[in-house]
């Protein structure tokens, strides 16, 4: 009989954790048991896994006794505290936070793009940032066929990237704005929880995601640059593809958009060629029919595991250069689904 796994979800009550429960329920992983872990705030909460009623438990190191697989999304500091404890107890962890992504011995994996990297794991596998995942999903087929020289990306990121509380904040601000009330007091989390100032997102745009660094870039922009290089080139500082990013929060609850400008090595590539390789790539859906006004939109991407790509067009003033528009559900392919998909690959590849 094939092995069945004891699975724990750390951060089970969050925006990502709840979707992990759902994605795990739909996955091909043979499951013996599921344990839901969160902070003391949520202990005692009842949540469903398939038709089982489960009670959320407060996380302690011993929560991981007997666990084979951990899926985690409770913030970087929680992962740093608990995942080494889980590994010590024999578990393999797929972590959705930024805690371990840049560690040498931690694979950073989008299964369609670099599944082989999973073989090098030492107990922890990192899930990339949501914005990075959907960008490399769109660009990897292009890189494989035509080579990539440079990427210039601007993001249009949904509030849910900052968790369930940020979605709630956006809704409250929107209602207050429509009611003619001041919404500045509603802003408690965005642009980023840990920072000194908070600004309303409703009817607004915030060009800050995560903390701003002395370099002038936000940490989210830094992550997009270095994670892309680690995933595509296995070297976070590689110079083989030039990458730069501007990350902007927009008042959309779920699903990120990205305007991606890129240049390819093979300058004979046409926009139609780019469309063809993207359409053939597993997990990508080409939505590019300008005659019929078809292009990707966040409200249509919400709830789907796919990455949607459209508006592919050449830069007529530069050879081998293109623009495109990429949309995906940041809580699914950007987080919960990519995490569960990594776990499916670990099982399929015999790596747990
Ligand atoms: O900046 P950091 O530290 O990296 O944190 C990142 C945060 O962003 C989310 C996630 O928030 C995370 O906490 N996140 C991370 N990666 C993400 C991604 N790729 C991402 N979001 C989108 N895309 P979250 O709110 O969605 O989920 C947080 C989960 O972590 C649990 N948790 C927190 N501290 C913990 C812990 N688990 C174990 N030990 C700890 N010390 C957290 O559980 C949740 O499951 P919880 O018990 O704290 O309760 C969550 C419940 O409370 C509600 N809630 C959230 N915020 C507030 C709130 N209620 C009142 N006031 C609030 N401010 C939620 O609705 C939920 O029911
Ligand atoms: O690095 O606030 O995975 O939108 C992804 C969501 C960082 C924060 C990560 C957000 C997080 C980001």
C-alpha cells in the first residue's frame, strides 16, 4: 500500500491558510490525517476538511510530533520559530513566507518552472512571493524557447497579499468613503503592517509593498528581482537576466495584475510566437483577443489556479522586446495552490 501522510497546516485560519485547507482537500496527496494550527487567538475555531470537522489548535513545537508534511503561511517570524522544530521531528515543510527563500539549501520552487530543485531540499522548501510566481509562470516558456535578456515589471497588487485583515480594511474604507466619512482612521495595516505610517487604499494607489529599504527599493521589489533569478537561473545574484520592478498596491481585494516588459535573445521571435509558447505552457491560459476585447482581469481570475496572460505586443521601437499583461489569484497560484502543488510534486518524486 502506498504511504499516507499526516499533514499540518500552520496559519490555518488566515487568508492563505483557509485556501490551503481547500486546495489540500482537492489534491492528489494520500492523506491519513490533517491538523490545523494557528495562534492562541484562533484555538478552538472549527473548520472543515472535506467532510471532517476539525478544531484549530494553538501551535507549540510538539504540535509537529508525528507530522510528515507541514504547509505554512503564518508570517515569517512564525516560520522561523516553528519550522526548524518541525524538521527536527522529521517533517518536510513547504513554507509560503519569505523566511527561508534565500537560504542556499532551501529550494525556491514553482513546480511548472523548476521542479528539479526540489531534490536538493533539507526539510524546508520555500514558496516564492505571489508576484514572482505569476511572472515566472508567464515568462518561463518564453525563456526556454527564445532566451530572456531583461525584465521590467510594474505590479498592480491586491490587498489580500497582506492577509485577511487587509481585505477587511479595504472594505471598511470603501464603505466609509461611499458614506462620506473620513477613512484615514480605518487604515491600520496597509501599506505594510510593521511600518510607522498607514494610508487608506480605497480609491487610492500605494507604491509601497513591504518595507522600503535604503537602496530606494521596497522589499517586495527586491524579492521579485532576486527570487526570479534564483528560480530561473539557480543564482539569486545572476547577471544573466536583468530584472527591475516597481510594486504598487491597488484597491482590488484578490488577484494581482502585472505589466511586464521583456527582451529576448532570439530577435526573430514574433508576438504570435510568444503567444504560442505561453498558450502551450501548463498552468498558463492565453487570454489575448483584442478584436473581441478579451484580456485578463482580476475579477475573472479569482478562484482559479491558472495564470492568465494577454495584451502581448511588440515594442515597435526595440527589436526583440515585448509588453504583456499577467493576472493570477495571489492567494491560489501565488500562495495556497503553489504550496500544495509543491507538496504534490514532493510526493510524486518520492521526496517526503
Ligand atoms: O508580515 P509577516 O509576518 O510575514 O506576515 C504576513 C501575513 O500575511 C499573510 C498572513 O496573514 C501572514 O500572517 N500572508 C503571508 N503570506 C501571504 C501571501 N502569500 C499572506 N497573505 C497573502 N498572500 P493572514 O491574516 O492571512 O494569516 C495569518 C495566519 O497566521 C496565523 N498566526 C499568526 N500568528 C501566529 C499564527 N499561527 C501560529 N502562531 C502564531 N504566533 C494566524 O492565526 C493566521 O492563521 P491567528 O490565530 O492569529 O488568527 C487569525 C484569525 O484572526 C483574524 N484576524 C486577522 N487579523 C486580525 C484578525 N482579527 C482581529 N484583528 C486583526 N487585526 C483572521 O480573520 C483569522 O480568523
Ligand atoms: O513575501 O503584502 O510572500 O502583498 C506576499 C504578500 C509579502 C507581502 C511574501 C503583500 C508576501 C505581500
